[in-house]
C-alpha cells in the first residue's frame, strides 16, 4: 500500500498591507517669502487683521509689509459676524499700513464721507475704487474727493447715492477712467429710483433745492441724466455697465456718440430701452461684448430680488468706543502687541 497523503487545508490570509512611509508634513513657514505674500494678499482685510497675522511672528511681519496693502478688500456680507468688527477703524488701519501705496480699494456695506476723504487724502495713486451699498457716502462726498482720484482707471458703484453733478465731477477729474460700472438693480425691480421706497419720484437732487449734505431731497431729473453725465465727461471709457438704469434710447445714443472707444456695454435690466432697428444694429456693430436688457443675469454677482436694504448706521448698532482700544478680554491693545483688535464691543458690554 502506498503512503497515505495528508490533506492540505487552504487557509485565507489577508494580503499584507504595504508599509509606505507616512507623507511628510510640510511647514508653511518653509515657503518662499514671495509665495507666502502672494497667497496672503488674496485674503480680505478682515481675515488678515483678525486671523492671519496672529498665526506666527513670521506672518505678522509679512502682514505689516506695505506691499501687502496695495489692495484693501473690505468685502463683507453685512451679517452679524462682520458687523461685530469696527470696519471703519479696520479700513483706516489698513490704509495706514499701505504707507500711501494703496491702488485698489473695495468698501462694502459701511463707510461715510469722512472715510472716503481719509482714504483719498492718504493715498494719491488709487486706480480702482469699488463702493457697494455705501449709503452713508453722499453725492457731495464723492464729488469732493474726485479731484484726488486723478489716476483712477476703474470705478464700480452699487446702490449708492449719486447724481448727475457728482458723476460729472468724477468724469472731469478722472481722465484715465477706462471702466465704469453703475449698478441700480432696485430700478429694475421697482421701476423707480432711490431705494425703491417712494413711488413717483425721479431722482436724488443736489442742486440749490437739495440738502447741502447730500440728503434725500428729491427733484424731477430726467431718466437720461446719468447717461448724459457719462457721455459728457467719460469719453475714454472702454467698458461700461449700466445695470438697472433708467436711461432711454436718447441717452444710449448720446453715449455711443461720445464714447468712441467702448468695447463692452452691459445694459441688462435697462427696461426703458427699446432696442430695435437702427439703434440695435449700431450697438451690435460697434460693441464687441454687448448685454441687452433681457439677457441672462445668471452671472450677475448681486441680488436683484426686492429686499429691504435698510439704513445701516455704523455708529448706532453698538454702544461702543470708536478707538477700539480693548480686546475681547478687556486688555489694552496697540500696534506693539502681537495683534490688533477691532471688535466693536467689549466682553462686559454683552451683559
């Protein structure tokens, strides 16, 4: 008899995992300084002043470099988190850090004539100015600082106080202006001017019958006043956006006559226009990038639905000091400290 064979039992065993060395942790501080500056400079001023510069001393030093503040972006959503800060004081601090080198500034949902004057007095080389829902900046205030914006190339205004006179002052004072955006979505929603609150009125007035402080005195300016101001003083424009404007065909013809360099023209929600026949053909032939009144607004960054804008008063929301001398724990803070504090209220004020 042959030998009896032993049965082999097959046992499943998991395949051993390959032991790869853990990924090497990289230190942000090892980045070249110019790369770090490029990354940090893309953040909002609120993020830089209240977070980034607290990370480490190396980032703190970078955040103190005037080159970091050639652009001051004060973008915010006007919500509680942003309104908790004294945005006016924060903006002035950012302007001071630029040491006069500021070229691009964006202000949203706060600011007044004094802040605008402070910015233009401190920095004479501003090339781009963006004002979004700055209700406390008056027509008079914008006109008064126009003479200090001689190098301005881009101006964007969204729902702010303006008049024909203030626009003309800007146009005459800014010969290098190439791009102008004037956004009035409330006109297209309500079919009227101002903040959509008073039916039957035409425009804000700043002449001898108006409020010397640029208040809400209203007169019967024509629907083409802004268009005529643009045509009369901004002849070097290459890009023009008039979202929700009340201009008529006459105003548009005047702009086409007086602005021969126009390459792009955005007329979305300008429902007083009747672009047919010769005028429509002229626009199509003249303008490389043309947006018509009924074109899609999917790429429009602002809300066009009816809403209560309100009148936010930066000085009345909190009972607080404007000098932001205390941090949240009540300790004195100045520029010699590791960080600057811009909270509008002290911890004790919450109770």
